[in-house]
């Protein structure tokens, strides 16, 4: 396989940083998905949907806003939501603001499953992500991730998400 030379190639340190990020992202996604499936019969994608809804006003989001928030193509999310609705975790209803649009609503059953799954997920995140990280690196990592997220949102193809999560679901009213 040949690659076209880039007008502005990555420096060695940026290339190594990118590969380090890819290794972490791929393995961490695998581990989170495995843990959620084993402990809660949820996929990571299920958890992302439930978590986003639990952190939203009235536990509901318009389908397009949910897709932008969790970074999924709308059609793919729509198919996934059909399966989740069949399991009683979410409902799809006409939007309260625009009857032509679809809102996704977290059900009581979905909230119960999410709350049951969250402690194990948080424990995995702590063990896999934070326990090996020096405390003095947490703030700079947070800043770096916020800057990267802004670049992805600014230059990406999904609409800008309207809000973003700042707490775990067990802390919601």
C-alpha cells in the first residue's frame, strides 16, 4: 500500500502520540464493551445512548441531537434504537417541539438498567484509565481532550452537540 506524501507530515512525537491514542481508544472501547455485556447485558453503544438520555432534560433528546451527541450516523442510531426499544430501554415518540421530528425517551426500565450498570462501568474506568495516571496529569489531559473535542466538532461532519455530560447518571435527580 502506498500513501501520498502529505504536504505537512506529522512530527515524530505527534505520530507516536496519535498511535498511543489509537491503542488506548481501541483497547479501552473493547474492555468497556466486554465489561458492560458481561455484567449488564448492555453494549457500549447501549450504555452511551442510555447515559446521554439520562443526562438530558426530561431524559429525552431529539434523534438528530442524540446522534450528534454520541457521534453516530443518524440511520445507524435509528436501527440501534429499534432494538433498544424492543428491549424496553427507550421509546421513540413524536417530538414535543416539532411533530415531524422524533424524540428518544429513556424509560424507567432503561434508567434502572443504566443505574445498575454504572457502578461496574465507573470501576472499570477508574481501574483502566485513571489508576495508572499521575494525579498531576489529570487536569492537563482534561484540557487537551476538551481542545481536541472542539477541533473535531468544529471540523467534523456531525452537527455541534447541544450539551455535554458532566456527571454520572446516579447523580441525576
